[in-house]
C-alpha cells in the first residue's frame, strides 16, 4: 500500500510540476506603442520566441556575481519582428513599475538577450521572470557596460516601442 501511495504522490508531483512550467511560458507580455499592425497587443513568452532564433549562453550576472545559462531571443531580432521600422527606443516596464529605456544605438552596438529561460526552464516570477534583459558580453571594465548595468531588468510585463 505504501508503494502505491508513493507512486501516486510522485505522479501528482510530476503533473503539478509540468503545469507550473507550462504556466510560466503562458505569462502575457503587453506590447504597446509603435507595434506592427499584425502584432497582437498581448503575447505569451512562448509566442514571443516563435519565429525568432533562440540563443542560449552562459552569462555572468553582475547583480548576483555568478554565471547562469540564459536562453531567449536577441533584442534586435525581437524589435525587428514586433515593432514598426521607425522605432528609436524601447521602454521596458517591470511588475513593480520600474522602467528603463533601451535606445536603438544600444541594440545595434551591443548584444542584448531578451531572456525567456534560465538554465533551460521558463523563468517563474519568483526567479525574476517572465522576461529578463541580459547583456552577454558584459565587462565591468568597459564604460558602455558600466553605464548600461541599470538596463539589466527582470520581471518585465510591458514593452513599449517608441
């Protein structure tokens, strides 16, 4: 009887775990401003990835002072797919209403990943998801990265193309 209960418990945990991970990729991100006419106003993290090259890289996180495996899409590809061609900046708003702006010059001169996955799993809110901006070439010795460290943001819920 104990073995049957253990198996049942294991099955319940596996189902619950897969439901949780499915929900992480279903978080809705609001797109605003100069979006392409064909772009929906709300997309899931999974939809955001669709049709874009997925990149995965070990990146040093300067806030936590350690490396993580981040996966997602390149910011310039994301802008090209969802925004009108005259967009000059992108405003990112987080769950707690913290706001940053990434200028066109930033995404044209630096690699920026709009990360949807952390260590090969969709990022839950409790781990700073559903989206995180990541600068994979971060180098604290370079001025442009020191100046842009505040643009590493997490828990992104709204994206406005300007």
